[in-house]
C-alpha cells in the first residue's frame, strides 16, 4: 500500500454501547451450588456485582433441569433466596428472578405437561427449553406443539449451538411463526462456542430472528463476554436491535415494567 492510501484510509466508525435503562439477562447459571454454574455464594456474588457494574438490572437465574442436573424445585428456591438476601445485604442494585433451563426430553416435557411450574418468575407463561444434539425436526415441532396447546410459551435456548439448527437454520423461521422466542448466547457472538455457532448467531441477528441476547453465564467470564457481545452487536446491527434484545423483548417476557 502506497503512502497516500495509508494516510487517507478511512476507518469504520464504531458506535458506543450505552446500556439501556433496563438490561434483562434471561439466561444465567448464577445460583450457588445447584448445577454447573457458580459453585459458591462468593462466586455468585462476584458475578452479580460485575453484572451490575456493566449495567445489567435484572437476571433470570435458570438452573438446569435435566438428566445430569435433576435440580429439585425446593433446592432452586433455597438458592434463590440465599442469593437475593446476599445481594440485598451487599447493597447491589440488581434483581434476581427465578427461572429454569429445561432439557427437551420426554421425561422433562411430561413434568411440565403434568402441571408442575417450570416457568419464569413463578409463572408458566414462558419456559426456557434447551434442545439436545441429535434431535430431529419432527420431534421438535411435535413436542413444542404439545406444550403450546397446554399454554406454555417457549423460549428456545441458544439454538445457534445446536447441530439441527446449524444444518437447517430455516427451522427457526417455522418456530418463530409458532410464536417461539429465540434466545442467543453472548459467548456464541464472541466465538467461545466455535465458528459454526458464531456464524448462525450472526445470521439470525441479520434476519432479525433473535428475541433475546443472554449471558448463559456460568462464571465471571460469562459476564465479561456478555459485555463484549453487546458491544459487537451494537456496532454491527445498531442501537435499535441491541435495545430490543436486551431490554424490550426480555423485559416483556420476564414481566418487568
């Protein structure tokens, strides 16, 4: 490159990411000692403190409910109270809300259909569901339909990481037509989950098929990557999109006014 092209080369302008008044993280493994997330109250508080410092105002704690982590509801409630009490004592201005991340298996779906409450904030209105790898399209459509006709509204957790979606991204369009909400992980945006997940996450954002950008944080690094991801999305897709996926839609889902 000759000298004058270097001199007059125009750099792409980046836009400052300004956190919205409400920043709602719909998916986080922040409760102490219940799954593969924070293992101690000290680690949980470390995560909450950093989240508050970067501008997060509400966190939905979504421990796994799966074969590997069959978290009893009473254990989640105890951990949620413990953390909220500690957050209050520490003077951290953030609200921790109860939720779940449900594994999409026959056993766990039957538990929801039996009337057990695995919704958000003590409500069955919205339930966060994770698809296993290896599942087929027909099983997803049929299973989701059985939940929806019983009144469960579905948030699909990090589909960009799932092999079925990576092979058939058009399934997302079908699910959104059926009013399924789509939640993408921040760490997919920054490349932690590999190039395939990153590619699908950006394509879903490009198509305006993302309803929530969440941390899915299991440790402090998850919230550091959340901040990075929000900056990236803000720069690539603009303020309106980032506000939609960390404020407007997540606030509506979580019933925050």
